[in-house]
């Protein structure tokens, strides 16, 4: 029986803001691209800011590319990896 309900994910109507297309950019012959001024202003990027670029690949093709402020990325990783590592550490401790 087919389920007609839309699966929850990044681009479903309930979470559509997370996957909004902000702009289309072109990569020049030097491999550079320009983030439009209105987007930079909207998200508060200024000259000298560092961005981390993360990708998701599927079947050898780019699925999506994400950019995070480098200053925020460490906290994001700690927030994700920290609880996982604590759980692994606790499991290992309990096995002893």
C-alpha cells in the first residue's frame, strides 16, 4: 500500500526554510565564486571570515554542498561527536 504522506526531511514544507535557494553562483576560470552582497549581508559574512565547506556524495556525484562558519563548526562537531563519544566510553566502561 502506497503511503501518500510526504516523508519528513530537509526540504519538506514543515522545514522548508532550511533548504531555501538563496542564489545561483558561477565558478570562474580560476575556480573562484562570488557570494552575492545581499546574501553576505543577510548572514553577516564579512571579508576575512572563514567558511568550512562540507559535501555529501552519492554514487560518486555531489549531492549537496554546505557552508558553515569555521568559528561555529567546532562547536557543532563537539555537540554531535561529544554525546556519541560519551556513549561509546560509557559502553566500554560497562563492559569491563
